[in-house]
């Protein structure tokens, strides 16, 4: 039976440096539909940010919501050059990891 190695590195050193934000030419942007309430746009942008963060965390080897602490999610956002996510966005990231399985 193999035993997993325990790492003592700080959390900010565990994420690989190789992931980067998508280039603007990779995904064409679409205009958002006009006439929606402001809260719809806020939640839409929050979901997009959470999805980008989930992809980055999955690429870095974080597959369990319990491994995705607020600190680790915020480090991933910093490396992707995304504004610091709120606690609500961090909860959404963990929910996407949990229910995306």
C-alpha cells in the first residue's frame, strides 16, 4: 500500500505557475442582453469568474471542495490576474467543484 507524501510547502507554492488567463482571441465575447435587472448582470459575472477559478483550480490538482480554501482560491485569482474574489464567489467555486463531479 502506497503512502501519500505530506507536503509542508505554503499554499501559495502548491499551485503551478503554468496556467494563464485565456487570450482575448480564444473566446469571442458576446454582448449581454439589454434590459435585465442589475442583479442579473452581477450574478452572471460572478458565475463567469467562479467558472474561470474552478478551471484553474482543477488544472492545478484541486479536486475536492475541502481542498479549495478561500486563501487557495484567492491565490489562483491573483495568478490569473483576476480581482480578489469575495466570500460569496469562493463559496460558489466550492459548489461548482462539488456538483461538477
